[in-house]
C-alpha cells in the first residue's frame, strides 16, 4: 500500500516536472550561467570595491577563538542551511510579486561569478580551487536549488493569477500546498542530504589534500 502511494506520488511529481518545473529549471540555469559570466567580467571593472567588500566579509567570518567544527557538525550545518534556503525560496513564491524566486536564483549565480572574479583578481588558482572546493558538491546542490526555484515559480505564477488575473485558471491553494510539500519531501530533502554529505566529508578531504 505504501509502495503504491509512493509510486503515485512519484508519477505525479514527474508529470509536473515535465509540464512546469523543467522549463523553469532550464531557464534559470541558462540565464544564471550568463549572469555568472557577466558578473565575473564585471568584477574586474570594480576591482577595488570587490576586494574591499570581500575583506570585510572575511574579517566577519573569521573568528580565531572559534573551534573548527567536525565533519559531522559541518554536515548538519550545511544540510539545515540548504533546507532553510530551499524552503524560503518556495515561500517567496507565495508573495504576489511575479518572478521573486527566479530573481533569487539569478542572484545566487551572480555571487558565484563575483567570487570567481575576486579569485582571479587576487591571483588565486581559480580553476583548481573551484574544481576541488566547489564543483564536487555544487553539481549536486544545484539540482535542488533549481528545483526549489521551479517550485517557487509554480506557486508564484498561480498566486499572481489568483490575485490579479481572477479570470485566468489557477490551481487551488490546497493543491499548491500539497504539491510544495510533496516536492520538498521527495526531491529536495534527498538531494540536499547527498549534497551536504559530499560537501562535509568529501569536499573537506579534497581541500585538505589539494589546497
């Protein structure tokens, strides 16, 4: 009985993925990549400002008296943070401002471009650093991030229709909530679990060895 219900949920999830989520994910990925490249090259025109801001952030993050967290502590910290971010992106969709979850996704890609630009400005080996400390978990983490944005946009589109375009057909609020919870449980949580595991245990080991 449980297996049958799971199959039904997965089938429904796959259906909405094909009908709505996939298009949103591809759109954000393409525009996000272009945004990251744009901000990467733009960083060189604002070199002094970027370096100054990064130094301020580094000073705030570094705390000599704080003990280095264990890999297990890192795992739970990363997992909870990712689950929180994914949830907040979805909740943003309930605000009647069209495109808000999409905007968050673009900002995330922009930050990657700025960090890469900063690395080049400081003469770091950006390719090696990204390959070791970023890509191993990022290639997994980007999937639930894009999925969160797609869910948020699904919610956002229907909420905007519901409030501003009442004549247009929109999903009922109950169906929207059920869909959000289902997607969060069967897609986001598993992928964020895998991403947190890779980042806390594998990426940490790679950084210690190669950087």
